[in-house]
C-alpha cells in the first residue's frame, strides 16, 4: 500500500492471521503498530486525524502521513503468526514502489523482517541501483512484551524524524 507521496516504507515480515483475514496490515487488536502511528503522527488539534479501527481508515491515515506499508515476505510457510516458524520464503520486490515514490527510508518492524530484508531484498535493490537506507525498528507485536508503548513510540518517532516526515519537536 503506497502512493506517489509516500516517503517511508514500513516492512513487516508476514501478516498475522488476523491481518490476513482483514486483508490489511497490523489488524490484530493487541498489536501496537496503530497506537504507535497515532502517537507519532496524529495532530492533537485535529480530532479527525485518528487511526480508526477499519482497514480503510488506517490506510487513509498512513497515506495522509506519507507512510507506505508492505511486507518483506510475499509468501511462505508459517504457523499462526510465529516469525520463528517461517520457512520457504518468497520475498516481495519493492523496487517498483521505490522507483514510483520519493521514499527516503525503509523501516522494518522487528528482527525477522530486518534479517530477511538484509538477506533477500537489499542485495537485489543494490544490484538494481536502488540505494535507500534501512532502519530496523522493534516489533510492535504483543509477543515483544519487553518493549513498552512509550519506548516503541520513541523508536518509531526517531526513524520518522530521520526521514523528514515528523518534526523533531513533535
């Protein structure tokens, strides 16, 4: 999911069963991705600038704030939502997106997506002459219970500041 204004590409590993069921990103009710996005981007002076609960409202929120969403993995064998169970990975190819939008930063959400990005996608992008920096951010999954919400917000805010889509004083 992206448009021609997207500036940051957020790559997860593989959607959870809830996300696959909803056909949209980070739809498990305990995943903290959308609360993090709202904390980083929502305009406190605009009550309409909220994430919402539907794929449509979340898509609009991400695009309004110039965030593209996708996954490192196009297909794989996976048990539930367990990144540790991922096998037989076929990666996505973000090159068309990176050529079609002014994306200045790629962020991966979690260790597995970062590892797979570095191993399966980055070498192909380099070979294609595409050089966009990547930052690995912590997972917003409920399985990452050691990371508190304020810590996640701080890490994600720093990456979006680096990309120039959030002011440092926000």
